[in-house]
C-alpha cells in the first residue's frame, strides 16, 4: 500500500458560515450575473442575502422544519443559488436533481429522499413533477421559479419570498440568523443521487463540513485575484459545479455568471470574459476539434502556419514542463506562434482567462498539452460525489500533465494492493441514504472510502489508469484499460464518441460515433452521394477512412490492446436513452446491451458465435 496526503488547513465549519462571511467581506454589486433580454444583469451580495433570508422564512411559513428534505429541479440560474442557501440557512437538507432526468427517475429520488417540497425552474420541469406527483406521498409543495404559476405549481418563488417578507420582524430576522449560525458542521447539507454507471441511484449524504472542508482547501490550492469572474454552465446538481462553481466562488468573492445554456457558452465567454472556467473534458475535446477543423479547412498557407505553430508550442511546452525556461530561437518562435495562431484561441475565451479546471472524467493528455502549449492552462482534478468531490488537483505550483495532481490539504490517498484508489478525511461522505449495506461496502472500518478507480502515485501526483469495473479481461486473459484508448481516439477530428468493448471476448472492438461535421465535409470533397447518414456509414470508402483514422491514432498500442474492428454508429450516446450518466460518463454495460447485435456482428466472421 502507498499513501499520500497532508494535514487539514481549516477547522470544521458550515456552508452558512461561508455564505454570511462572504456577503459581509465582499459586498460586491455583481455577486451573481444573469442574462436578461440578451445582456448580463448583476445581483449584489446584499440583494442575494435578502432574497435568501426571505426564501428561508417563506419555507418556514410553509411548515418546513429542521431536517426536512427539499428538492431542487432546475437548470443553473440565480434562483438555484437562492433556493439552496435558503434551505441551508433553515437547517433543511436540499436534494439536487439533474434537470435532464426523466419523470420516473425524478419520482424515485423524491420517494427515496422523502422530499416534502420541490423547486422547479420551468413549465417543462413542472410538468414532469405534475405527471408523477401521485407517486410521491411526502411531496406537499411545488414552488416554481417562473414569474407565472405554471400548471402543477402551488406557488411561485416570488410568492414564497413575499410570505417570507411578510414574516420579517426584527425578532424573526434575529432568530433566523441565530438558527442558521447554530447549524452544526456535521448537519446533513444535501443529498445528491449518484447517476451511477450501474444499478439504481444512491443518495450520497454530504454534511456541511464535508463540502466546507473541500471549499477551504480549494481556496488555497488555486490562486484567486479578488476580482475574478467565472461562467457557470455545468449542472449545479453535480457536486463538481456545486462545490467549485458555487460555494468556492462565493468563498473567494468571485462573480458567478450563469450561461444561458450549454449552447451559448462560446458567446457568453466573450461577453462575461471569465478568469476561471470549470468544465468536464467534453468542452475541451470540442474546442480542440473546432480549432483543428478550422486549421485544416483554411487553405494551404493557413494550414502550414497552424501546424508550424503547434509544433513550436509543443516543443516549448515540453521544455517548460521539464522545468526549463525556453529561450533563444524557440522563445522567439513561440512568441510569433502566439501572435499568429493562439491569440485567436484566447480571444474566444474572452482574453482574460487565467485557468480552466477539468473534472468529472479523464482528460486526454494530448488535449491538455495542446491547451498548455497555447497558453491556456487546464488544471485537471479528480474526485467523486462521495468525496465532496475533490480528492486531488493540479495547481499552478504542482502541475503534471497526465495526472490529476496532488492530494487536497486534509485528504489522505492510499493505493490498495490491487491498485484501487482509497481516500480518507473530512471530505468523505456520511454514507448512502437508507442504504447501510452499500455504505459499509464503500467505506471500510478504517474510514477509507473505496473509489472503484485504479491508479498510482508518482512523487505525490496521482495518476488514474482506469475504472475498476471498466477493465476489460479478454477471453485470452489479457487485461485492457479502455478509457485511455478511448480518450486517444476522441482526439481525432473525425471522431465524436468512442467506446471499447471486449470483456470475455477474443479481442477488443470499438464503437465509434463520427464527428459528422468533419466526416460529411470529407465525403463531399470525395464527391460521395448519400441520402442519409446511415447510408453514408455503409459505404466501403467511408468505413476504410474511419478505420485508417482510428488505426493512426492508436499506433504504438500493444497488439492485444488494439481494437481489431470498429462499428460506426449514426447517433451520439445520450442521457435520455440511458447510455450516459447526467455527467456524460458512458454506461458501458448499457452500451454493451443496447448495441448487442452490432457488437455480435463484429465477431461472427472471426470464428466467434453471435451472443458470446
């Protein structure tokens, strides 16, 4: 066993303490920003604190009492933050629900958590709740964020706040603050249901101090300038955005601007000009693919300049990452490359960006190095819902591409004998709600949480090699870690998604969803004629093209790791079909089952019967 970690740098605390201190300390006019009629409008710390207090008093007027569970079903917006802090300062436990979940999964969460009330953002979300309300016996109140009362909504947010305002007296305000300050660090702050790649969702119980300890560690690991702004677009129902894009930003006085939607992120970046952006790898993969596509479609001269600049930047990054200071001719070439090529990429982020932060899934090292070489640093970290979430993260002072950084202060990391990453500390959850057996299976008697991930420690840096349950064991006994292979393939401009299959089979295969923009452009260039995408994928020239692209990307793999065949799929994997978790992780077993006939066909003419 190998261990790593250091002492905690803060005493136990609560998210209420964090909120009230931030309001008093910063008093910014733009604590939050929301787009209204196409422009971002500010919400001050004072206005935020008043709305939080009135929401809390309104909930109390509705009969909510300490320990009750209140759900939030909403996209990112100021009301999400107000509802959250309103619950926390009332000693309620909020239940964060992903807005893209279907009604049956929402019903399961509401029943399992015993939620007595739910906040909903839109008519669409209200309709989901209306359709399953009879299945949720504890649910008493539905509160809508919209100005008008949607079908199925009992009262609007404005009406709830009005109830709170009506209850305000000097005595009630003082009592509200006294009760909020009395909440203990070990009080249950939230239930977050794991999307899980297998099995039914489990409610992760996170206390105030679970998250508070992670926030305080993050505040010293990543430097903040005091005048920062971040763009919030990852779901606040996910612990990564909740801790880092919500509480950490509040703690550091960073202005939080809510993107209108995931589709408007490129535009919103240029308007907000964020200094910090948190995302999952999918954003960086798409940005990388777009840059590559623009370079390749811009004519011979533009293409030549781009690849020259990329080569220069890559050599510069190699020296820089080795601790050297590139100078001389390379330094001059790099400055020119920045001016000719990479300054345009920086401009698309708003030109003020200091750091990207990546989490939620592994980031391909090739993509990370490309951004680093371009002058856009991605600080990759690692954690789980059960660990509030951060276990380790790269920082400007301790940065190594291909790893997820060093342990957070107060976080212990142990590599078990079978390679599994285990962790212990104030960040580890209280347990799974109503599931003592699952809790005992995840947290051993020594307090170590077993992550299910495989990794290794190198000079204190943690490297993730794969998910324990994802390891492919071929029929010949060879073991393959699929994620690094899939990530490598996804750096190709013609590939959107890739999933490796091969457990208990004679050899591995790949399911590939093409990047249709790139593939159709190539097909038009080749004068191919097709009526639909399914027909295009059946063409021998297209199949040969995709096989060639994959083979070139995976050159150098061991023979047993190399996928022997690929299958091309017409549609992206989606959350709605159950193929991805809400955080866009692939549910490998679902993919295996859903595309069984496609997968079986890859083995039939190789001497392996269908259905193996």
